[in-house]
C-alpha cells in the first residue's frame, strides 16, 4: 500500500453516504483496555477530514467516547459507530470497549463488521484476553489486521511486538503475520529512545515521513535498501502463499518483478480469506498536525485491502416459525434483511437503534416487520410485530445527521423503534424473516436490588425493562424462592454502569442488597408431632387435634401427604384441611424460615368436635403438628449445588482447581479443550460462587470463563448451617 498520498475535504458538516455495498467498509476495532483504540479512531477521523482537531467534537467529547458515563469513567463502556469517507469509500469504524465486562458490546461490533483491526500496545504487550478474542474471530474466519500503538513510549519496540503477534496469532505459520511497513526512527533523545518518525512501505518501496506532522513521500536511501529487500521478499511470499495464487507464485519464483497493483490485489484476497494478517503502526497526530503516523496507510489498507460487504456471507435465515430460508445476496435492490446491533436511549429523541442492513434498502417512514426470538431467558419477550421506521441518521459524537436511506452493507441509526431490541431482525412486513442470533456471554454476577423509595418503585419496572432491552448481556430475574429482584451482570464495572444508567438515564434510585441463594430444609430423621388447636370464647369455639408422623424422603421428592386415619377420628371433610395446613407451614419452613422439602407426612389420628371443628381449625392444627415434629427432630439445611465448567489456559489449571477445592467444590474431571486450553468440571455449592465471575478473571489473568447450571440441593455442613441460622432473617 502507500503508493500515493490522499487528500480529503472536511466532512464534519455532512453525513457520509453510500449508494452501493462495494463502496462500504465495516471495520471493528478490538483490543484490551488502554491499547489505544479510541485514540486511533480520533486520529483516523482527523486524517480523513471528519474533524478539525484530534477527534474532539464538543465539550471535550470525542467522536466515539461521548457518553457522560464514559466521560466520568474515562474509558469506553459501549459500542460506538464513527462513519468516515476516504477515497470514495464510506468507512464505518466500530469502536468497542476493551474491558472484559463489556464483551457483549464487542460481539455486537463483530456482528456488524466485515473485518477487524486488532489494536495492541507496543508499551504494554499483549494479554490473554486479546488472544481469546483473536481465536473467536478466527472461528468465524473474520479478516483481521494488527495495528501497533504507543510507539512513542520509551520501552516500545515495533519489531519485538511484531514477533509477539506472529507467535500469538500466526499459529503454525509465522509468515501469516507480517508487517506491511517498517518504522523509520529519528534521533535518539537523552533517554536513548529513538522515536518513530516515518514508515517504509514494503510493497511500494517508498518512505513516508511524518516528522513534520504532514505526510511526505520520498524514496529510500541506500542504507535502507538491504533491509527493504529482505523484508519485502518475505512479505510477498507470505501474501502469495496465503492467497493461494499459484499463477502469481510461479511468476514471482521465475524472477519476474510483480507490479504493485497485482500485489495489492493478492493482499486483499489473502486478508479476505482470513489467512494473512498484516501488521501496521499508528500514532496520534501532534498538536496542530493533520496526520498521525500511519493513519493514511491504515485508511488505504481498509479501503484497498479489506473486504466489502459483498464478500461476507450474512447469518443464517429462517421464518419466525423456524423454517429455513436462503440467504439473499448483499444487494441494494434485494429483499430487506437487517438487524438491530445496538439500542440506546436519547433524552430528546427517545430510543435509537443501530442497524446493519444485510440486504435491500432501509428507508424512512416505511413499515417493516420486527422479529425477536430466543432471549426469553434474559428478560426479553419473543415478539413479531410491524413497526414504522422513523428518521434515519448517521452518528457523529452526540449528533445525529440525517440520511435519506441505508443500502445493503451499510449501517444507520433508526429513531423510535419502540418494540425492537438488540438482536432483532427487520424484514419486509409481507415476508417476515429471522436471523440466527449471535452468541452472548452468560451473565454470572448477581446484583440484588430494591427500589429506594415508593417513587422509585413506580419507575423501577420500566427502567429495568429499558436497561435489558439495550443490553442483552444482562439478565433480569424475579427469583420465586428468595423473592428478590436480581440483575445478572458480567462483572463489577458492568454492574456499576447498570446502576449509574438506572440513576442518571432513567431516574431510578435503587439499593443494593445481599444476594440470597434458595436454601431449603428437610428432616434428618423420623419424628412425630401432635397439633392441638382448642379455643373457646363465646359462641362457636375452635377445636381440632391431629397426630402426624414425618419421615425423610430421597432428594427431589417434595412433600408427600398420606392419610392413615381410621374410624373417622378426623372427619373426611377436614383431612384436606390438615394437608393444607401442613403444606402451608412447610412453605414457611420449620427451623430457619426456609421451605421444607423431601418429607412424607402421614396423618395417623386426631379428634374433632361436632360444633367447634372447622376447616380453619384443622389447618392450624396441621401446621402446629408439623412444627412440634420439627422441634423434636434434627433439621438439615439444604443448599443448592451447581455443576460448573471452567475453561482456562493450561498455565492456570492448578490454581483454578485449588481455588475450587477451597470453595468446598468437588472436581469431577478435566479434559483438553483445544491447544493450550483445559476444561475443568466441578460441583460447587452456589453460596460459594456468588463472586466467582470476578475471582476467576483475576485468578486466570482474564483467560478463564465458566458456565453453571443447577444440579441439586444437598445438606449443608453443620458448622455452616449453624452460622446461617444465626443470621438475622433480613440478612439471609
């Protein structure tokens, strides 16, 4: 790349548009927190003429981090779209958060994009989570390139970082990850660090000097030629091999000088196949400068080396009823197939939906069908409704610039789609379709909340509904056993942002309360009880006596009631009353206030009165009998046990297994789950894994994740059960 400099007029006042899929490039930026993704977006926006100074649009905000929460936290917490134009192409840059808690935003960006830029810091190196994200992209063969940032740092080393990337991302083929440019260093400073001031284009064999803040092109000097020749030959061989262009390989091996355009075409083919990953360098522009180091080269790679939407297959399609449908081509005149990538709320406009159009053309004021399925377990109802498209716009920081239409392959914001939520499909109202959903991480950190006041209680339901509609990585649960309202999140930062959004965006103040697990009680041995309810106070009195026997049953048996009364000691019409009283008391608990399960209650005998016996009296007697039986028996507390599967890098298997044992867990097996990864299966009491989502991340340096599912209830150790009984009821 880099055969000529591009100039581009300022575009801050109008929305970039596209009239054909071939002129669109959708690129998601991926990298760990602090790698420089947002700074890179700002530099690219400046180089493309979209902003006048370092990405700032208003009030110190940037074109991607403009949310008030992002300002306060000084980091990205949501997916942001920054559209640019360059050389006749529209580039949709999707800036994603680098923090693991917001991986849902990242996966939404991967869904919307056709290629990914992995941003790695030359100063900070690479973490395990970046490798995991690379593997995730590799699984779907997404085209990827690598951008090395923070080259201004004293310890930065582009060549060393390139080798690290080749080892981490190249797999068995180190020539699958090679630099397109070599850095040119200026004079060393007092600390011995020589800053990068320019780049050598290996394909074009030209030098691009950024020392003045403007990009200047020159020829290489004599001292650079041997270095260029060696690196260039390796690059060309890598590109041709990964593009599997046998004809070009024969020409190259025969000594023919391959022209620049043929090399660029093969580079695009190799990148689009997901088998070759070029490495570039980038740095922000200096104060008052127009070009940051490598920004023009990066824009040229995106437009000339990355695939268009025409080259990426759309997700699988079905009807809302599940019948398979062929995937239409990415064509502006095709049937409408679009997907809501992200939803957000604006205090003035209302709900805004970021939409990727895979086929057809989306236009304002037309009526479309909205299909949303498969998210019921996260508080999202299935729905099939028709909705009218509101205004179309293109985001620019906090601004929304109007669009006349959005063609296949492009992205746009749609105003006031009331029912549409993240992941929903938009299609023609007379031909409803449904896209296969993308994978969402399972939220495993519980946040139990209560409304702070009566006024907040009135607004809580609507605020939570809007929150989970915007973020499908959250799951809302009304626990029927503990009667708690629980918002399941991905981590602490995710939790804090959810609380802040409830407070600042929806005006709902909530209190965080301790999360409860659903403990239960059962009898440890057989016992008997007598319930006597006899009262006399003017008029009809109350008279009911019953005698019961209680015995434990196997786990999962519930409450079994048996009638063995003989001789009419308890009249037939009152036996259901005794059972009702027993079951009511069992639901309330008999020792620590937890539901009683897995017992057989046998009614043996009793007494009645022809006048004073009643349904209510025998209900009370049944409850009293169960309480008396419990008073003379050993009552076990039962705790829920979860089956847990932990996926972790091999280096951390030992610490993970040791930690699981420390949580009263039982490791039931391990197995290899791919190169360098191990799956650990264990059973752990749920009370021990409330914060495991956080602890595992710390223990495995961000490389581990786990899943859980309820297995059974089993007796809690006596010493722990005693502590639970000693807790005040509101703290349980």
